[in-house]
């Protein structure tokens, strides 16, 4: 479990390079003068600088080893952000570690920390909260320096004295930190690797930054200064200092807030116009057939000419990502799902949804994943005993294909060939899929419902045929537990993410990933494909949500604000808003256009594992292991921001003041809510396993 | 590594403390963090156990330190598996997975869902898991196979319908408000505060939002079977049932049978409270009978087939000599409550065989029989009332063939205030209609069906009751209640109306405590002040309701007609003996036949006996009556439902 970071550090480094180099530019642009003043060349002699190469391009190093290494890095430093900047063969890890070596008076760390803390306490209220963010990273790095320099006793004392003062949401990391008590233990610890290889990001108004600078000038705390320089990235902005709520709203991530320039890229979040479908509408269709985005289809059908001509300005060009051709069956399904959508019940604060709950009974093992097909006709549950079971939620029972000799006799040209291929004798309510060798953590149906993807603790993703109920492909690549997998809304592509901190984009016909999304500081815990198939959102236990561009693999949004691991994500049907939730029991709503936090919905009492927007996007449902389903009035938020679409205050997260958004809270008897899904008609389906006692 | 994990160190307890704190988002950190600590002594002990004897302190301390760190690391990793399995509880399997991913062999044999017992040895400071050996041979030969847990299935329920909790699903049905309401109402009803009870019942009668709670209240009423020792509580529960019946917003539908079963229980079964003669379970039976009538009248019965079953169920109890007398009494009052038709068709034909049986009880004067004898007199009184009802109905219908039809169509009578004959129609009205006999023909119908002419019937009954019957029937007044109610019942006018079926019983009860009254009442009553018309009866009871009743009877066209029917009255007055002797009436109430003129000694004897009985609550003769309450209950109820 401790090992993935070895490989990951490599990839992390490469990914960070772009961010870090960008950041360096950012620093130089605004706080350059201050930095220069603060960093007397005579104090720049620490080997610590080796670990933050981008800063050191203009500095010369005294240490021969460091210089050697720097030489190796030099071309990279000059180049923009080349992929060659990866650090870390294992020999180099200890080198990076040596950045913590300090000749200063370590015994005085308590004093330094105290001094900083009292300075912040005594500073103006306006600056207090922004400056307060300094304490946690300073605390961490002081502790690590103490440990690294074998001052175990002092480290212990230091930790016990000040860890209590840290914010609640840091306590989980602090617990991990506190287990590290010797220099040897620092190696190979995930969190330590992250801390020393990346910078903790703080955003601060210029005023606050000035006051910090004055303090540092007055007090010649060399160690403190070097920590600030080496391990912190202070992103200074011009404007009014943020207040406590604003600071807290976006803090909490493992490595601080997102850099401002991380969210500058334009995201094409709109939905492309649907291709024209010329399929005759059969009136005698019997089923709930469906695909995605019924709302849009509805519009298209309603105003076939008008709406269709006017493309969404925020939509990506249809050919941006090569998408699979629509087959006749797909077109038929789109039409059918559109027809289903016509019967949709409008939901809102006056009209709450009906909830139909599917309870799994007699499950021998705990259910660790539940998936529902887009048209709500199939349900797949993954169990901790490695099994996957597929149920039909419609009257249509599940059949397998006939055997080869029987198939051979069929008339291939028949209209109902698909129907004829199926063997009535095999009809069953459910099918069991064996193959994984560890708990199954997620399941995802293909849009055409012919395939199922599952991911497991055994490090693999498996593709199953729902015609033969057998395993088609095993995708190996993660090598560590795969926490989540999801099909793209168009099929063919899928994304998986796991303990190795990487999200991988695959095509079902390729055994190697097409894209790797690297940048999370910890496990990728959940994945949600954007409705337009051009982006992928990932949540992580580093407490951030990131958005990746499928086209180039770049990270285009980093959103911080969760105080614990993110475990579930949901896109609004129009593709602009993203909801996320997890262990911190809060649901956060994000505006992808600017990467800003819109609202925080509190109310759950245990981790949240499922989110779902209603089909028209007016309400959001959340469910978790506190056995409740909660309904939130997100329409209110959208209305609120529509009135004041002020883009100037983007630097400061300003939560929409909406009061309580909770519309309803519904409790099951003893069934955790593991999955929520809105049907085309806006019936909310819930699913979970009944828990005894 | 795995050796460390099941080591003898005091580790697991602390391990669990870390587990809990690790799963909590923010553990309170007061001072020292509590993590697994392995003392070096443990390391030494372990080293010895695997054959390494000489381990220096330094080495063991270092090993211990490192083991602690690894342990914590693994523990944190295992929490991750717990989170992704979407659980709140860390399992041994999670820990094993974390071990496997750290390339450490997992622990074996700790995957039981039951917590392991970790305890110290007696002599040394050593802690260990109680890990008993299991004999696999025995285990394999075990004849009891583990139960097949069944196929994993998906069950669909409505959790919420259009934003409202459905309740039928896997959710607790009720909103906080309703639960509180239920709580308060039940507490009020079962508590002793009269005012609260009144308020609660009044609300139950009128509140339209009770429907969600209906099943719970019906269940509450069903509790009569478990509290049959407590008359007070039984009465309250019956009142609750009554309130539910009266609530116009409720559809009893599927719950009706349960309610009727509860009410029938109170009417018929030998309650635990009946054992003590001081308990006035008779009143409870009367009340329950009235309630039964009310349920019948409420109209929701016709579909249920209960209409026909009820008289049969009552008959079955009546003809069963093994039943105690109080059950017989219940059957009689039940039949009376169901109306004259039930009396005529069920009770009247039985009377010939039943009367001697009753007689035998009443004439046994041994002391041990005192209680049973008193009971028998009760039954007699009830039968007398039934006979009175029967005859008066006949009297009215034959004296005024339009009475019934006029009543049926009489709008000036509120359905909630029907008098006795209304009651009859209400109960069996649909039967009459179904046989194609509306109003005017009803008399003919009777004659068709019951070949017994009124005179014949009267003389039959007279042979049983003697003059006491004439006293009741022969005054020419319509059958009008001599009414009186207990305070807890008088809140509801409907009760008065219903209670009208049992005048004698009620009067008797008015004079109760039973028996004792008669001793004191032995004096002839000043009859000069007592008119012999129907008003006379009212006057004796007095009170608000009496005047109301009197008024209504005056207004009632029926009563006027009844008075205008001298022919029938004449028949009765002919056979009326010493009708103005109140003491005779009293004696009838005591169950004595009029023919036996030794009133005073009899009454005194009764008083004496009852005093004795009070000292001897268990009367010997009871044994003879083979009562098997539980057993008897089942078939009768089964038949009913």
C-alpha cells in the first residue's frame, strides 16, 4: 500500500512541472520584489532549493551534489515545462529529503512557531484569516525538519503542543503525520512524499502579504523564512482581503488552494447540437429506452428548426473528440428516450420527486458498488466477495445469446435478428458475473446496455458482455485498487481511476490507456464523464476536484473546498455545474465556467456516496451511509447567480447566499443509499443493501 | 509482521481506539495521541517464542518502534478500504487487504463478525485472544446444517411519493409530528386524567389527519386482550374505538374486523376482571354491546359479511353451557344491541332450553353458589330487557304499521339520535329491504317469517318472566330508554341512544354497586309521585339527558302513535299485575320471579350472600362451569372473522 508513490512521484513530478513553472511565473510577476528582498543570497545556501528547481534557475548552488543535479535539470529549467523534468530515481529521493537538513537552531522551532502564531493573532482582523492559513504548512514542515534532523523528542513535543491548534479538517493528515517519528519512516510515506515534492498553495491579498513581509523583516527567523520560500507558494492577488468564511470555503485540500492560473483555461462546457436523426417514430415501442441528455433532445424535437440551428456558444465543435458513429439502434434509442422525456414530471421546490428504493436483500457480503443503466432498466451490484450481479428492473427478463450452432441457423437479414439471437430458455431475473479477485468498487453500463464495466481492488477493470454474461476484456494498468470506472456518454471510451493517483482514459478495444490524467496528490476516488464527452471530472482523497480535457490530457480546473476525501460527483444536465460530496458530509456545487464554488449544502451526518441531478437540473439528490436521501434546491442557486453574473470577484470565492437549500430529507429503515438515479421521467431511484442489526 | 499483530502485547485494544479515531473526521486531540504501542518486552517475548533468546534492549526497542509505525500505516490504509466499500465499520478483512498491499502475509482466522475477546491471563501480565480450538470432525458431522440465506434479491418499495414519506417502504412511516400526536393521545387515554382523556377522545373523533395513525390505534384497541384485568383501561380502549368509528374522516375498511374482534372480546370473554365480583364488568359488556351496535349502524359492515356472522357468533356462545354466565350475559346484551330481529331469531328460540338452565343456577342457594347465582340474575335481567325490546317492537309495528317506514324516511331524526326502533331498522334494515318488505309490509314480513303471533310470544315470555314483563311492557309506552350513563360515557349523545337498548341493566347499574343496593332499597318506594308512563322512568334517573329524551319522545310521532294504540296496551294491561309496586320491580332486577312474593327475605338473603361473597371472591361453584377462556375464545372469534 505504501509503494505506489514511488512510481507516482515520477508522474506527479512531470505533471507538477507545468503547474509549478506556471506558478513560478506568477510569483515573479507580482511578488517578485518582496521575494527578492526577503531572500538574501547568503541565506540561499540550503540544499532545500534542490527540491524546488524552478525557483532556482537564477541561483547558484554551493553544494556539489545539488549542483550536479541542477545541471541535469538545467535544460528543463530553461525549457517551458518539458516532460523531462521528472525527478526521482530512488537515489534522488533521499536527495530531495536532504532538503530538510538544517543547521539552524532546531530547538527554537517552538519559539518561531509561537512568534508567527502570535503575530497572526495580533494582526488586523482583515488579514488575520488569510495569514492564518500559513500556520498549518509551517507547522508541518517544521515538524518534518525536526524529525529529519533526528530531533525526535523535540518533534514529539512540538507536535503535541501545536497540532491541537490546527483546523479540524487537517486532523486526518496530522494523524498520518504523527505516525512518522523517525527519519527512516519519512521515506516511503505517501503524504511525506507529497509534502516535500510539492508546494503548499496559499492565496493572499497584497495587503496581507505586505504585513507578513514586514513581520519577516523584523524577525530574522532564518528557518521560518526558508520554509516559506521552499515549501510554500503564496499566490498574491490585488483586492480586498478575504474574510473567514471565504478563506474557509476553499481551504481544506491536502496541498492548499488552487492557483489562480490553474483555472484560467476556457472550458467548453456546452452541449453540442444533436445530429439529425431520421428514424421513424414507432408508436408501439414498449420500453424505456434511453441515452443521455433528454432535455436537449426535447428542445430539439420541440423546435426542430429553431433551436437546432443555433449552436451553444460554449459547446465544443462536434469533431473535437472523435466519437463513435451513431448506429441505427443508438438513434432509435435517442428518439425513444426523448419520447420518455416528454412524459417527465417537472420537479422543483413545489414538486418533490417520488423515490423508488431498491433494497438488496439476502446479500451474503456487503455491497460495495451499485450501478444503474441510463434508462433505469438494469441494475448492477458489485460485492465485496468479488462478485457482480446484474438485475433487470423492467419486466423484460435477462437472456443470453443462443449457442453458436443455433445462431448459425438464423436468418441474418431478419429485422428482429437481435431478438432472435436471444435464447428464451435462459431468461432469468439476474445474472452473476465471476472474475474479479477483490471487492468490486464500481460498475458502469454502456449507453447501449450491451456491456458492463467493473473495477476492483484487484487492480483491474473488466468489460463484460451483457449478451453472453461473460468477461470480454481485462484492462490492466493501474496495478493498484481501481476505485472507480465510468463509460463515456457516447460509449466506447471509459475512464478509470484508483489508488495510483492516476485517471486513465481507455477505448474499449485497446488494452492500453489513451490518456493519463496525472496531478492528484492522492487516490482518484471518483470519476464523472462530462455530458459532452470532452471532459472528465475526478475527485480525490487529496480533497480536490479536478477537471481534465480529454483532448490533450490537461488539467483545466482545480477546485478546492472539500475538507475530506471526495467520493461522488454529478454533472448538471446542461454540463455547466458540477456537484461533489464525500466523507466531509457536505455537498459542494461548482460553476465549471470559472471553477468557483457556488454553494455548500450541509445536512448529512455520514459520508455521502451518491449524487444525482434531476433530468431538467432543478434539484439535486444526495444519499449516503446515514441512510437518508436529501433533496436540494439547486435551482435557487442558479437563479441567484444568473442575476449577478459578476466575474470580477472570481479571485475570492463568494458563496451565493441562499440560506438552506434543503427541500426534503427521507430516511430509509436501515439501508445505506449507495446509488441515486433519476429516470427519464424524473422518478428517483435509490439503491442499497439492507443492513442487519 | 503478522506475528506482531496477534502478539501478546496490549495492542489490539489501542488499535481499536485508533480505528475509531481514524474513521472520525475530526478526532478530539487532547494532549497525547493514542496509538498502538508495543512495549519492548513484547518483542522479547516474541523473539523467545520463535527461538531467539538473546535480544538486547536497544534492538527490541527499535523493533517495537518500527512495528508500531508499520501497524499505524497499515491501519490507515485499511481505513481506505472501508471507505471505498461504503461502510462505517472497519473489518478484519480491510486490515488484511492493507497488509497484502504492503506485501505482508495477512492474518488468518480473524474474520469472524463477532468481536474477539481479549483478556489477561490470571498469573502473568499477559494478554491474549481467546481463540478456542474447534474440533473440525464434530463440526463436519453436525447434523444441523447452516441455513441457506436465500438468493440475493432486489426488492422495490416506495420510499417517497411526490415528496411525501410513503412509510410502507423501508422507512419509518410517520412524521415526527404524527408520532408525537400518537404518543400524547395514547398517554392521555391510558393515563388517569379525565380532562385529558376527554380532550384526546374529542380530537380523535374529529381530527381528519388521524388516518395515517389508524393502524396503530386499531392495534392499540386490540390490546384489550392483554389488559383484561383492568376495567378502567378496557373502557378507555373501547372509547378509543368508539372515537375512531365516529370520526367521519376515517375509512375503517380493512381494520373493521380487528375493531369488531376487540369489541366482541369485551362483550363475551370472561375477563380477568370478572373474577372479582366487585368489578363492574357488566357495565363494560353493556358498553361494548352498544359499541357493537354502533359499528353495525355505521354502515361499513354490509360488505364484510359481519352482519350475519355476529348473531351467529353470539348464539354460539349462548348455547354453550360450558361458558360462564358472564359470557351468556354478553351474548344476550349483544343480541339486544343488534336489535329486535336478532333477539327474535336467535335469543327467543333458545329461551325454551336456556331458561331451565338459568333457573338451575338461580335456585341453587348454597353459599358456594352465591356468586354464580347473582350472575344468573344478571343474565335474567338482560333477557328480560331483550324480551321487552322484542315485545315493544312488535307492539309498535302492529299498532302502527307505518311506524317503521315513517321512521326510515323521517328526516327530523338525526341519524345520531335514533331511538330503539330506529336502531332495529338501522341494524337490520338492509335485510328487511332485501327481502322486499319496505315499511308497510314489514309487519307482514314478520308474520311470514316468525309464525309466532304476538300474543303467543307474549304468553311464552310471560311464562318465563311473569309479571315483571308486564310491568315493563304493558304501560303502553313505546320502548323508551330509562337512561342513565356513566360520566365517562356521557360526553357523547350517541351513547345515550345506543344505551337505550338495555334499560333494566342500566337502571340496575345505576343502583349499583350490585346487590348491596337491594338491601338498602328494600323499602317500598313512594310510588305516588311516580307516573306510570314513560316519563316515570325518566324522572327516576333525572338529569339533563332525561329531559332531552322526554322532549324527543314527546315530539316523536311514533310515541304519539303508540299512545294512540289502545288495543295493544289493553292486552298488556290485562295481564299486568300490581304494576304500581315498585319493590317488585326491584326484585325483578334482583332476578327474582314475580310469582314468588317473598321479596324481602330474598333480597336480604341476596345481600347477605353478597357480603359473604366479597370475602370469598372465588366461588366454589365456578369450577363446575367449565370455562376455558382462552380456548373458547378462539373458535368463536375465528368464526366471527
